[in-house]
């Protein structure tokens, strides 16, 4: 004869462990982000390479957070990072050191380093 299960009291009841909260920031690939934005992948890749859209390069792949992209869309055009404008500003202040003969060489070297830097063992 099997023993009867005992009735559980309110203090003895087992409770389910709390489930982890759902992530609010979905990670998207280049193609998923392009579909989300309804733009061509090549156009989004160009924005990513030039730092004009929030993303990260992981090896040779690009990753985008849905929330960051949505926030970027809500922002003003003035908030977009413009690498050409930043470089122009840097060069405009370069004239403040007219006696620095190595400035152009240093700028060219820095620009070359940024273009060829590696991320996770892969060239960016």
C-alpha cells in the first residue's frame, strides 16, 4: 500500500524560482538591422564603417542593439557623428602650432592606424 501524500501547508509549498527578466535590448545582425531600418545592407554598412550609426564590430561581423538604433532614429541630425567634420575641426586647430613640421605626418600615421587597427584578431 502506497503512503498518501501529505497536504502541504502554506509555509511548506514550493515556489517556482523567479524567471530571469526578458532582455530589453535585442542584438541584431547587419541584415536584421537593415531590414528593421528598411534600408539596403550596403548603406547600413557604410554608416557603420564611418561611425554614423550605433553598432559594434565583432571580428568581421557587425552587431546592432534594437534599442540603440531606435534611439538613434529619434535623435536629431545634429547628434550624428560626422567623421569628416571631426577631421576638419582637428585640422583647423592644427594651424595653432605652425612650428610643428611633423604634424601632417602624425595625422597621416594616426589615420592609417585607425583604418588598419584590428578588433578581435580581425582587421576592421
